[in-house]
C-alpha cells in the first residue's frame, strides 16, 4: 500500500488512497497514543493511510526534478512513516502539520541521491539540525525569520543554506490538470486537510530572488571580506569559525578580523539594499 510500483499503477493507487477518510483530532490522537505507548502496527497503519494524500499533494510539487511521480510518492511515504513513528500527540499539534517536513526531506534526499548530490555546506547541516529540533518541539516547520533568529544569522544567509536542503517547488499547480471527477474530488479533499503548510509560489520566488541577491552581493566584496564572512557564517564548504579561529587561519589579529567582518556586513547590507536584479 505504501509503494507505487510504476506509473501504470499510479491511478489505481490514487483511487485507493482517496477512500481513506481524514481523521478528526480525537481519532488521530487516539491512534498516535497507541503507536507511542504500544507500538501498535494497526494504529500506525491507520494513521499513515489517512495521510497518504498529503504525500501526493507534496510530491506533485517536486515533479521535473529527475524522478517520476511514483518515485517521489514512494520517497515521501517513507518520510510519512518516519513521522508516524516520531509523532507525540501529547504536544497538541496535528499530525499532518508535523509530517510535512519529514515528507519533503525524504523526497529531497531521493532527488539528491538520483543526482549524486549531498548537502555540502556546514550551514546546511546546522539548518537541518535546528529545523528538526524546532519541529519536534513545535510540531511545524520554522519560518525563515524564526530560523534566522535561532541561529543568529541574516535571513539571506539562512535562505542560501535552505536552498541546499529543499529544492524549489514547481511553480505550476499540478492538481488542476485533467477534468476527471476523481482529480477534482482529490484536490478538494486535500484543500480541506487542516494545517497543511506549504510555501506559496510567491514565497518560493521571493526566497529565490533573495538567494541570488546574496550571491551577487558577496561577489562584490573584496576576497578577504568574502572569506571572513564565509568562514564566520559557515557558507559554501566552510565550517562555522570563531573570530579567533579565523585570525589564526588568516594570520591576522582577532580585532582585525572583527573590523573586516563588521565592514563587510555594512557593505553587504548597502549592496543588497541598492541591488536591482
């Protein structure tokens, strides 16, 4: 049930999962409690099956990234299963909200495996750790501003790191394709799912523009300024380094590193404010 063998079987799979009704909060929490306390396989299956449509909704937005829709769904289902095993209903948030990030993460990892790519920068790894902690505590993905505040980084820097973790969604809505009654009813069922969080095309485009602005702005700094910022914030292949560590690496005083950093940040802010793409 949790795997789509091929594209031919996809329509049958979609029809089958459309028969599972969405759970009420009470039903969901009762099942989750059985999973958490008793590792009840039947309760886990019911919790997962009621949310399989959310995986399809998310998987459709990752099309044209090198994997077929059935492969994306299979990957997303693995994330959903993992979320069901980690979910704690005592914290009060809904399972569909909690599971979204795990689904996207599994899909992203499948895409990167197919491409032979893995997240490289220490910044991306830090973001993944902080995002996981936030989800476990709050039951939802953190916003860009929340991550920036937690990590004490500029939002543009965080946006750059996030681009390594979650590939951009397709800007084309895919649920509207086709005129069959099944597709339409499926779309409406998904829209009624409570608390389903997914970035809007406007938000995706804004982050893409912000990332491009940061990259162009960094390129306009002198090499020493650029190196200090990348080392300090853990950009590209650098591990985050203290000013003291950078001073030893670059053979200059800590105070000089601080001055270079502050000057570079002022210049970066000025460049990004005036920059037009």
